[in-house]
C-alpha cells in the first residue's frame, strides 16, 4: 500500500486501481452569459433613452437651426459612445471568460499527469517492485510525460500561430500522403481499430499518375499539426464510440479539401464560428471527461490562413456529429496535373 499525497488514505500497489479522482476533476468552463446579456440590455436601453431625449429636444427646437445642428452632433456622439462602450465591455467579458476557462483547462491538463507521475515515483521509492511492474510504471509515466509535452506544445504553437503571418517554410508537400501518416499516428495514439478511422480520396487523386496531384506549398510540420489537431478533436468529442471518416478531395484545379466527419456530440449552430477562437470551448459539448486547452481549432485556423486557405465547421446540432473542412490552395504544378 502507498499513500496519496495530502491524504491519509492508503492506495493499493496496482496502478489501475488507484483513485485519482481528487486530481482528475472535470474541466470547469467559465460562462458569463448573464453579465453579457446585462450589459447589452443596459447599453441598448441607455442608447434608446439618449436617442429619445435627443429626438424630443430636436423636435422642440427644430426652428433653431444652429441649436438643432449642435444637438444632433452632441446626442449622436453620446449614442455612439454608449454603443462603443457596450461593445468594449462585452468583448472584455468574453475575453476574460475564455482566459479563465483556458487557465482551468491547462491546470487540469498539468495537474492530473503530474499527480500520477508522483504516485508512481513514490511507489518505486518506498516499495520493492518486481521488474515487470517496474516496466509498467515506466511506460505509464512516459505516457503522462507525453501528455504534459503535448499540452506545453499546444500552448507554444498557439503563441507562434498568433504571431506569424506566413509559414516559415514553403516546400512542396503531398497532402494526401501527409494525411495518411497523421491517420496512422492517430490510430496508434488513441488505440483505434482500422474501422474507427475511414479514409477516402477523390477519384482524381486515386487515378493520378503523378504524385503531385495533391501537392500544396507550405510547412510540412505545421500542416501535420493542423491535420493531427483535427483528428484529435474528432476523437475527443466522440464519447460513445469513435466513427470518423476522413476525405481528401480536389474539387477544382485550385483547391485541395480535407473533410473530417465524426458522429460525436455535435455543435449548436450559433457556436460554429466561435469554436475557432483562441481559448474558446463550447459549454454544451465540453464534457467533464474531455481533455484539452481550447487551442486546437485555433491553431488549425491560424495554420490554414497562413497557407492561404480556410477552415470551417458544419453540424446539424447537439448529438448529431460535426464535419470540419479545411481548404488549401494547390501548388501550380498540381493545378496543371488536374
């Protein structure tokens, strides 16, 4: 038996029976919708009162030419100031909401693996452990350190994505090959079966004699990060079983399109554009077991824009799955092949 730090409760030696619930709490998503609605309503009411008073004053003094002119300017400035102030307050409330949610998510992503690694190390320090279990502990600690590294890399990549306007490298990349590599990595990382991730290519790509039919110009590492984030996001929000289809298409000589469809929790229609903002996590789909920092889709959008493309999401609503589409411009050579 070992003891969890900060408690007097002994834990069995087997790690699969350890109770880490005090560390592995659900991620709390901060929502300030009530404050946003209050300031919006308050701002609209003030603007309406100012407009009514100004209109009344102008009607009463409509024959006083200079007074009416100055009054229109004065009350127009008041209304504009109220509108701008309301917009600023709402934006600041939303920004603080996103930052607070991000801090909670990052704290959760850091605290859980650190607590797990600490328990393994304390067990190895205090008890004689046979070689087989020692190797198991090492493997589990390695997985936890990889989770920590992934969290740190996501934060660093988000900072880089917000600063750079163009990719550092512009190399020819066979996009369909890159997508297949990311699929194999996702299968290994999430322990998925082949049927859990379906891959399809358009007929023009399948029948192309030259390998540059799906060629794009850009940074291979950044493109790999974008595709991996899309796959990880689809897996994360498929709590009732992973059924993901990935399609690479060339609808015209100018574009190559990647579509990632899942049958997961879905996204409400009014949230479809906001999910690509930094730190943003949809409250309705943020399950207590869902891991993440709210940066994955922001990184995808930033990378797509830097490569001259775009990304958008489609969903029929909560519980009906999501399709995320990323479009990138094909290189000149690829366009000629098509």
